C-alpha cells in the first residue's frame, strides 16, 4: 500500500454527508420526505436512524410543551 494512495471517507464524513442529503431533500419535498424518513427510521438500516428518532421525539415533546405554554399564558392573562 502506497503512502500517497487516497483513502475513502471515514464513517463520520459518510454520516455527515447523508445528514446533509436528508436535510436537503426535506427542505425541497417535505411531505414526501417525512413519509420516506418514517420508513427509514422504522427499518433501522440507515446510520442516521438514531438522529431521526431523536428529532422525532424532540419535535413531539416540543409540540406538547408549546401547547402547554400557550394554555398557561392564556389562563394567566385572561383570569
């Protein structure tokens, strides 16, 4: 093996490249991409599956907290 031989990208670069690709697709075709990412996360074959699941759970928790915050503020200001 020659020292000047080009090595392939490491695992971190591959994951970052896949995340960039997923984000680009999500911005351009959001509804179709959410459906596809749901299947990708369910299959668990992609290296981005943990990130997708984490973002899904975080989004769900954020939505619940936002609704609770709105309710608390409504109750506070109208009572």
